[in-house]
C-alpha cells in the first residue's frame, strides 16, 4: 500500500471543540440530527480542501440525517445522498426541501395545533402536564401490538403517546399536504428531545420515565424554528440535490449514469451500535416500519456493523478472505472468546461481523469506482474500535488498505479527534481517510 500520512488536520485542539456544532451552523442542520453526527464545519473544511465547487457533484453514500448534503446545498454545491434507513432518509429529504413558504408553514401548523387541542380537550386532556381534567385511562390511543414489540419498553409513556397519536392524526388529516413532511420531522425531533423517555449515551437507553410530557408545544416550537430557518436560505434554493433510499454496497446500480467528483461520508464503524435502535421510536410512530419482518428487511440493506444485523446467508466476508490483517483480527477475537468462555449468541458472532463489515466496505468501494470521475477525491470519517472483547480494530488503516488494493490512491489518514475506550482505557482515533480515484 502507498505510504499513509497520519496528520492532524487544522481543526480546534480539544475533542469537545472539534466535534461541537457551531451555533452559526444550527439552521437546517438542527432540524433533526443523529446523536453522534459529525459537525458541519468538518464537511465545509474538506470541501475546501478537496477543491469542490458549484461545478462539482458530491456524493454521501451513508448520508444519515444529511450533514454533508445540507452543508453542500448551503454552499451551492450539487450533491447526492444515499441512506438505507427510512427515518434518516426522510429527515435528509425534508432538510433539503427549502421550497416551502415559511409564513404559510406557520399558519398551517397553527391550524393543526387547534385541531389537535380540540380533540384532546374533548377527552378531558390538556397538552400541559399537570392540568388535565379527569379522563378515561382506558380510552387512550395505542399503537398496534406488533409495532409496540419493536420499541424499547417505556420508550414513551401512555399519555404522551396518546397525545402524539392525536397530533399525528391532525397533521395527516389535513388536505393541504405540502407542509406535512416538515411537520412530521418537527414531531420526530420532539419525540426524541422532549416527549419520549429515551437517553443517548451513546447507545440508546431509558432516561427518566415521565408520566406526562407536552407534545404540541415542543412540536410547534420546532416548526417555528424551521420557518425561521427557511426565511434565511433563499440564495442556494435551486442547488440540485438527489437522495436515494438504498444499499450503499450497490451504489453503481443506484447511480448508473452519474459521475461523481467528490465523496464525503461517515459509514458505520464495526461495533455493537445498532443504528436502527437509535431512531426506533420516531421510525415506528411515524409509520416507517410496523413489524419485525419490515425491520429485518431494512437491516439486510445495511453494512454489517453489529451482531444484531447478521444473517446466515450473508456473504460479504468473501470480499476480504485474502486480507491477512482482517483475518488475523477476526481469529484473535474468536480465540479470546473461547479463552474467556463467552458463549452467548452475540459473542459467537463477533469474529464474523468483523469480516462482514470490512467485506461490505470493500464491496461498496468496488461498486463506487464506475461512477467516479478520474481524479475524484473521497473522505471517509471512521473510528477505531475495541468493542469485541477488547481486540483493537484500526478501522481507518484497514479501509485504506482495502481501498489501495482496489486501485484507489491513499492520500492521507487525518486525525479528526480521539476518544477514550471505556473497556481498555486506550485512546481511540477518529480519522478521515482521504482517497483519490486515478481512473
């Protein structure tokens, strides 16, 4: 493999500063974000470093909630996003739709608010906690049992759930549909931040179990933020954006006729973080998945980065069967599992998910080649991991090796930040692997 520079890119010095979103970047980006999203300033700095402009076409093949594509649109750069999961895909679609009149959005949301409040009051329920009249607890709305089974128990309490379902009905029953997506995204953010009982640290879990929580008020606050932001973004309104829901391992099938000048993205890391759990509450309540079968189908379109998404028929590991370092790491993980007497079903899959992950990334990088212009430059934000029985996985270095073997030129591996591994006490690197496609 070509020599790799391990350099510190010109970013703020502390980990807290380097990953902190600047208040000036909050408009649009903050409509709905993954907890661990990388900051917009990182995209901006690499766009400049890569020399991308309004004549370029930028791709984010793991676009999540749209940090790269929103930042590109803000800077007038045409962009394409690919995302497999429905909730972040939906968020990216909404966050790049700026052709909504902000004042009309405000007026429409007020109509929805009035309809929802009237419905609640007819059943003796107020939006503000603690001021409800007597109401029939047995009359509260619920979601179907098969949908309930998808949620972490107590993700949302019965009364806030009822109010959320009433608000959803009010949004969806209105005949004027052009504001619906923005209003639904505003509700998704409120579910995560205010209405539900979840906490993120970084995996999703339960926080304080609230008997009641306001629903309509925080939703309306989020709509107002959207309207305020939309009033400020008229300049790059017509910048071209396309977003596809699909599997990034087959990017050439999704984008057959495109020619990409630059890529900036952050794929999943090989650890036990299940990205479908991170957005599960809003995904289920907004109706994007309804049962276990639909969830399983979604997971099959993902890079295999955790053991909850591994299936018997998976074959991505064949892509890295001859990569000695990846095979060494997988063997070490399995050897340590046996030595420590770990026998759970998940632990037995640790070594396999490691090879499946890197195999999936190899398949993605191979698929990408046919749509890259000669000289295209790519940045992949990835992180070291030690989740599997404390065996260190240097993700960035391994992806660079795979890319090199597929014909890419490895320009550099830039240190983004470090973080402490709780299991080992070691400093884990988060890096930007910079590649160039010679053509």
